[in-house]
C-alpha cells in the first residue's frame, strides 16, 4: 500500500513498481542500472506507512471543499425542485344551486383553479346533472367536464347545435361525454369531482379518465393513460390520488 | 452571372504616425501628451497582467487560406447574445415579474419609457436574429466539415448552446404575459410533459405545481435572466477557448498541396 501511494505521488519518476528494499532511502539506483534514481522519501516516512501526509491533506481539502459546495448547492436544488413533490390543496368551490343544472345540456361555470394570479387563474367547466343514458358508473350526482383540451391544453368550447366539444387550436373534437371523436387528443376530457353541500353544487379536484371513462389521478394534457401508457406517464406528487 | 461575395477591404500595413514637430518654445503638443498618457496607462496594466501579449496572440493568430465571410457567423451569434444581454439588463429595470403587474409593466416600457420601444424591440427582434444566426453558424460548421476531429467537443458544446438558446426563447416568450404568451406557454409546457416517465415531473417543475400558478412567471423570469444566461456565457467561454486553441478549418474546396511524388530512376 505504501508503495502504491508512492508511485501515484510521483508518476513516471520511479518507472517501476516503486518497490524498494528495506533501508533503501533513494540510493539503490546503483544496484539496478535500469532503474532511475529514486527521489528521497518525504519527511516523516516510515516503513509500512499506508497513507502519506500529502495524500491525507489533499483528501481532506477535497472532502472539505465537497462538503462546503454540497451545503450550498443541495439546498438550492431542493428549493427549486420542492414544488414537484408537494401535493397542492384544491378548495371546493360553490358554482350554484342544483336547480341551475339540467341533465340534457351543459351549463358553463367559472371558478378559480389558482388563486393570486388574477384572471389567469380562472377556468371554465361545463356542468350537468347525471344522465342515466350517458353515465354508467358515475358516482357523483353532477358531471363537471374540464375545458382543458387533452391534446395540449387549449380551452375547448361546447357547441350546442353540434353536441360536441371543439378545440380551437388543433381541431380536437369530443362527444357529449367528453370522449374523443376526432383530432389529436389522446384521451377524453378531464373532469372535476362534484358534491352538493349547503344547497350549493361544489366543484373539487380535477381527475382524468381513460377511454372507458375509468378514473385516474389528474394527468397533464398530451399524456395517454390507456393500457401500458399509464406507466409511461405516472401519477405526479402534486395531484391527489383518485380511486377507480 | 455568378454570385460573388465581395472581398473584404484589407487595410495596409500599419505605419506609426510621424511624431509631431516640437513647437518652437519647446512645448509638447496636447495630442502627443494625450497619446503618452494613454500609452502610460496601457503599459501600466500590461506590465502587471501581460494582457497585451495575450490580446495580440488572439487578434493576430493565423487563419487558414480561404477563410471567408461565412466564418463570421459565430462572432455574429456572439454579438447577438451580447446585444440580448445588454438590452435585457436594461429591460429588467422596468419589468415586474408578478402576474398582476407583468403585462402593465411591459406596456409601460413600450409606451411610456423614453426609447422603451426601441430597447424592447431590439430584445424582441434580436431574439429571432440570434436563433437565425445560431442555425446559420451550425450549418456553416456542418457543411464545411468543421465538426470533425479534433473539434467534436466544440460541436457538442455548440449543440448545448443551441438548446440553451431555444430555452431562452421559450422562457422569454411568457414574460410579456399577454394572451399569446400565456397560452403558448401552457401548450409548450404540455409538450414538455409528453416526454415519457420524466415529462410529467418536468412540467410540474416548470410550473412550480400542477397548474399554471402564481410562481410560474417568476420562475420563468429567473430561468430566463439568470440561470440560462450564466450557463450560456460559461459555455461560450469554453467554446471560444477551443476555437482559439484548435484553430479554424480551411474551407473544404481547398486541397492541401501534396508533395510531388518521387520518380523512380531506372539505371
């Protein structure tokens, strides 16, 4: 081990494996003509040492520098990445009395997705009563369809005469249940949880549905969740879990 | 008619100016005094830094025969970056990256601040110019074969610089905070999100949450004015170091002069 550090410390000088016989303090060159004259051992050298003083100090300085850098960089990275791992609260919001909504047409409601960003935080949803002809396995009494297109997030619009949701950006078309009928969207329109409380219909967190209208935790637009795709676009930490 | 690129005007050899005749009363002309002071300052700095030798080495280094106007595209891109940096610094004096105030502050810059529309216009159009120049520079490097050994690493650094520059475009587009900015960013972040596995988390990182929120704008602003410019400046330094270290390539239509083959003498 001692010899190993010795060769590393003076690369190319000793030429060989640096394995000097005991008592050889640099004057052994005469015995082996092919070996270069070895430098004298550093002060404090003793036979059988496993670590030179210089290697210890170098390692110590690097370790101290590394710890100091990590102490600055790691908190900064954590600071920037923090929001990725925090689940955001989504407050339930009143959107009107139950009598406002019918089961054969959509009523647009506006509410705040995000507070503190002014008008930019508001969004539109289309709400109707559960309709036995349209909705199987829908537990909520009211259905709230998000206007965020499942292609790239443009706002879709309910076109009453056509009974379709239409996206202005790239021509995505959805039927009355929000399922894709044409264009580039990769899954049906997202929905919001709904409930009735204190005589008001309330809108809760967003969730996504696959092509069978099975519930999944909210995915971003452009991310299919049918079959194996749901493993390529996994649940994020920022959105609440949604069961079945 | 063949299209010809005009030859650049080449200056002749620099001649030292003749010394002014000393005035009759022995006074040195003011011009010569000023020149002496200037030379004194340059000499003082040079004696302590050795910068003159370094600068001379950079400015008067040899370039291959056939070097032409296409070789200026890299410098042009650098100049576009510097122009963006300077105008960006001054725009930051008036810009307010809060969702409530961003649009108004941009309107204020454009309509109220003296020369504000000029500075904002330089930054806005300069961004496009920089993208165009960086692609032309990349094309020059590709078609002249200047990415080959030993310059592969410089090509890789250049590609990273291209991606960072596109990142500048993406993050800067949000800052005016009008309808186009907002929806273009919504769509752009969602396109980022379609990358498998990591995409959804990348989107959350860019938005600082699951929805476009209060800190999204300030996050884009910090990335746009601090993070990416610092990375670009550092990488440009390495890029230029390698250019100077390795030298530029001759254009591919120039062939090296081969030594005449030896003829075998028959005896």
